[in-house]
């Protein structure tokens, strides 16, 4: 029992220390980003990262988003048809994709495809002492290496979320309307009723938060990489796992916050699946 308590105490101390180090790193990265106008003052550094993070991720995000919307349609049709509410599936699928699935899905895909890559790239630079060389030359490695990557994630994850949302709604439409024969007009009518400006802003606000977390965590794991090839691999894996956990946990708190804010601003009114 004493050993277990001591082990937990040691883990807690290490976790607190690591979180403090990450907080200092995140503060330095955000300060450098905003001092540079979110990177627009250095397009030579930012544009390649925008292409790597965003453009190359569009096909996989669209593909996964479309199939997720289709799966929602397949899984939900029988339950809604049993109570005669299949025409409202358009609204249910659309609001689920726009508020929850689209932002989380896009963020997880970016964390896996881009976060690990960023961490491995910076980790290799740390192991081969390239980051130290940049520092010796009088160049701030945070501004030169971290800021463009964080800004690219911050900018591109909301954009990729839009692609994920569009394909998710279209995937649901393809299954419900073309597959099961639900009225096309009813599908889009309930989609419009369920999705307002606030729902769209919720999804984009979540995506903005997720993009910031992915960029900071991936860069931090790369900067604090341990020596050797094993250290680079561990940093890449940790970047994805930590980003994934952060996305899921943050999504819960953001959902609770935005729902409370909606109630505060608009009351308890609004369309639901059954009236």
C-alpha cells in the first residue's frame, strides 16, 4: 500500500512537472504566433505547412466524413422508420455531423496524419541537433519551427471540418434518399430546421480549439524528444495518443459549455428529432 501510494505520488509529481513545461512551451509558441500575426508575416514558412496539413488531408477527411454520414443513415433508418419519423433523419444526421462528428473526426484524422509527422520531423531535428544549431545562429526555434506548424493546424482544421461536414451530410443523403427512398425535400427541410448559425459556429469553434491543441502537442513532443530512433518513434506515438485524448476530453467540456451558452442566449427552445 505504501509503495502504491509512493508510486502514485511520484507519477503525480512528474505529470505536474511535465504539464508545467508544456504550459511554458505553449505560452512561448502562442506568443510567437500572435506577434507574427498568425504567421502571415512569414508566408515562406507558413505556406508549405498549410499545404502539408490542409491540402494533403482533404481527400482522406472527405472520404471518412462521407462514409460516417452514410453509416449514420444505415444505423438510424430502421429505428426512425419504426416510429414513422424517418423523414427527420436528415436533421438528425446533419446536426450530429456539424456539431460533433465532423469536428472530432477531422481533428482525429489530422492528429494521426499530421500530428505524428510533425512530432517525428521535429524529433529528428532535436536528435540530430538541428534545433540547437538554429538556436546557436541566433534564430528563435519557436518562431522559426513551431509557429508555422501551430498556425497551420489552427487555420486548416476548421477548413477541413467544413469538408468533413459537407461529405457527412451528403453521405447521409445518399443512403436515406437514394437508398431508402425518403423524400428529398423532407431531408433538406429538416436539415435546415436543425442547423442554424449557432450550430455551425459550435462546430467551427471546436475545430479551432482542436487544431490549436494538435499543433501545440505535436510540436512539444518533437521538441522534448528523447535521443535515438526509439525516442523519435515514441514521440510520434505520444503525439497522436495525447492529442486524441485531449480532443475527446475537450469535446466533452466544449459541448457542455456551448449547450449552456445556447440555453443562456436562446432558452430551451429549438427543434428536436420528435417534435
